[in-house]
C-alpha cells in the first residue's frame, strides 16, 4: 500500500489549518489593534506554529520583507498575510 497519497492529504490538511489560523489571526489583530494590518507570516514545522510580524517605515516595505522572509523558509507550510489590493488585467 502506498503512503504517497496520504502524505499529500496530510500536507494539504496542515496548509488548510494554517491558512484558517492566519485568517483568524489577521482578523483578531485588526479587532485588537485596528488598521492597518501589519504583514505577518505563520510557519508550521514539526507540529509547531510560529508567528513572525514585519514592521518597517511603510506597509509596502513590511510586505516586501515578509515576502523575502517567506522565500527563504525551510518549513512544512507557511501562510503570509498582507493587506493589499491585487490588480489583474488593469482592474
């Protein structure tokens, strides 16, 4: 019996839980601290979840630091939360 499918289900479950936790954390931070939302990254490795926040002179710099940090991670899963607008097809 192959465990390959089970591994992807477990990884998907961890990612789903982490994304939901990131959403909940972001909403809690807005409720307690107000806006703007400070960019953050939640990581999951070996059963442990860790929160990293990025505060600089501007939200765009903080978001860039969060992206750079996320690109270097060696974790099972991560979720990055940034309050921004996304433009697609000039809309």
